[in-house]
C-alpha cells in the first residue's frame, strides 16, 4: 500500500505529487489494468514471447543504426 505523510506547512498539491510518483513507481495501475480480465496462461505466454521478440528486434535495429 502506498502511503504519503503530510508534513507541516506542506501544500496538498506537493503531497499529491509525491503520492502519484510513489503510486506509479509501485506499478499499481499497470497491475490493475492487467487484471481487468482473465487471460489464459497459454495466451499470456504467447504475448510475453511476442514482446521479447519485438524488444530484441528493436535493440538490434538501434545497434545497427548507431554503427
């Protein structure tokens, strides 16, 4: 759980900004979006494999462009 303590004479906007940063860093929103619907393990595995292939392709093209 993400917690933010409000310091003395601290504006609420600043505390809210700190909360948003901690919330994003914890990855809570991504987890909620991921669990909005059930995904079969086989499909989940297929998606992870496709992401890995895209990532490898992207890094390989970036390396060839810089050389």
